[in-house]
């Protein structure tokens, strides 16, 4: 079975899972979380096979390959989150985006060759990917939290709002994910200090600086939550600011160097 066929099947399954999860949000039926998570689980496994097939079983950090890899991590983490605390809206947002990135990496992106890495750099990259994935889900939850709060303030009690988890559950899960992501981001910075030899030669200076800025933003948010009970719009805004900085850190230079300047990174 070719990787293109696997990609088509994975795309269909991701979209089907999102559609099943969207049923109660649209008021068109009862939740079918098990079916949706089963479809998404198969899609994630196929996605893993696609990454191994297209990128020769190695960590390929070129722009589109990295986007697909991050999408795989985020989708896998979304499954884990929904297995313990069902948040259907997460899958409704995450799975279609992942399907789009699978399509781009499989059918549109130019072929690339993974760079060789020793185990220390692979460990650093793996921790960074998981940190980015956890904080990405936190950012999606922050958006959902903002939508819920706005709807409640304006007394817009639609069926889609009743299908979402209670506000307190969303907020609790948000801060748990931010805490886990902050720890992982700390480990990312630590392994970077220990294992990366040449920041300037590897185009890593701005990534390091921006990652530290994001780390500070999330650290301030967690301190404010612990010390002053920060919540609501302040928590949402700081989460989205921290995530925006982290996106620039992970993908900013890749986009410029590969897509604009056509230089390998």
C-alpha cells in the first residue's frame, strides 16, 4: 500500500472523526465519542506510517514535514486528553487541521532528505515536539474558554454551548496542560543548552531567544494563577501570546529560509 493511499485514508478518517464529534455541537445527534476516537486512533496510526514512509523513518524537520509531525503529535495528544476528559471541540478543531497538513506534506510539499542527528539532538527535538503539542492543545482550549465566557456573558445558550464541558472543567484542564507544557518547555531549553553546540551556525539564536520569551510568558501566567488566581481573559490572552511566540520560535525561521530564501536549514 503506497504512502499516497495511506494519506488519503488518514485524511478521510481524520475528517470523519471530526464530523462525528461535531454532531452534538451542531445539535444533530447524541455524542459518539468512542466511534470518533476509534476513527481518529486509526488515522493517527496511519499518519505515523506516512511519516515513516515519506521521511525514511527519520526525524525530518524541514518546514512541511515538521508541520505534519507536529500535527501528528497534537492529534495523538488530543486522543489522550479525550480519553480522560472528553472535550469534543478539541477534535473538531485539531483533526481537520491535521488532515490538511497530511495532504500538504503527502501531495504538495517537495521531497526532502532528513538530516542526520545523534541521539542527544533527537531527544531534544522529541521533548520540544511534545512540549509544542501540549501547549498547542492548551491554546485551543484557551480559545474555547474565551468563546464559552463570551457566550455566557451574552446569554447565548445554544446547543453547541451545552455540548461543551463546563467552564470550570475547561479552565482546570487548560492550566494542567500549561503546567505540563511549561515543564516540557523547561526540559527543551535545558537539553538545548546541554546538547546544541553551535547556535549561530545552526540558525538557532532567534529560536532560543523566542523560546525563552515564551517560557517566561507561561511562567508568569502560572505564577499569577498560583499567587493571584488569574483566570478568564487574562489567562486566555497570556496563553495565546505565549503560543504565538512559540510558533515563531519553531517555524518562523523555517518559513523564511525555506519558503522565501530557498535555503536549507
